[in-house]
């Protein structure tokens, strides 16, 4: 005979399943009744249903809205430089609307469209969301090009002054 400690009788009427026990307020061990939270704990709203009505969001709110766990958001922070949540006085991460929108794009790229982290980073960089790496050759070339254009501007200005044009 099985005892309560071993997971035997759950205290409900014999022959009733978890649905009937839940309806009578007798949930099975380890399971949270749906009416307590209004939905299953694992379920989350799809990103389209996320309404950005507040200015700032805590990490738990963002994780629930996106349908991912908080450790995933913390990992994405290390991989994507455009996500930099502030810290509250209590030390909690506080995401801005812009951060949440970027996280929604990242989730879409990774989960729905099947990109790798590097591919998603490149997509965001091409879209102007993710900043370029300082060691990026295009960033170095752009700074060299800027320096050359500024030098050319100075030469043209000096020539125009020499010929008498303001």
C-alpha cells in the first residue's frame, strides 16, 4: 500500500482525476492550479500582444512577456551590445522600451527565423540597431575615410580663401 509521503493518495475522492481535483480545489502535488494565476506558468503572451505602456520593465516582466526565462535575457545581454539595462536602487535589471523592442527582434530572429547568435547580431548591425565592434574593419575604414574628408575640406577652404571667395 502506498503512503502519502511516497506520492500515493492525494487526499481527493478516489477515482477522480486531476481535473476534478482541481475543480474541487484539490490540486495534485507539484502542479499549480490554473485559476491561481489565470494561466499556466509556462505560457506567455506572444510578442505581438506585448503592450509597451510603461517606460521601464523589470527582468521578470520582460521574460514573461517574451516567453523566455530570465537567464536567457541575461545571456543575450552578454551577446548583444545594444541591450544594456540599467540597474535599479535594489540592483534589479530595468529594461527600457527600446531594450524590450530590441529583445523582441532578437527573439524573432533566433526562435522564429532560425538565425544563429552571430547571424542575428549581423542582422541587427545592418539594421542600425547593434553598434559595430571597435575592431570591425569597416569601422576602421570609416574613421580613415572621415579623416581624409576632413583634410580635403580644409584644403578646399584654404584654396577658396586664396582665390578670394568666402
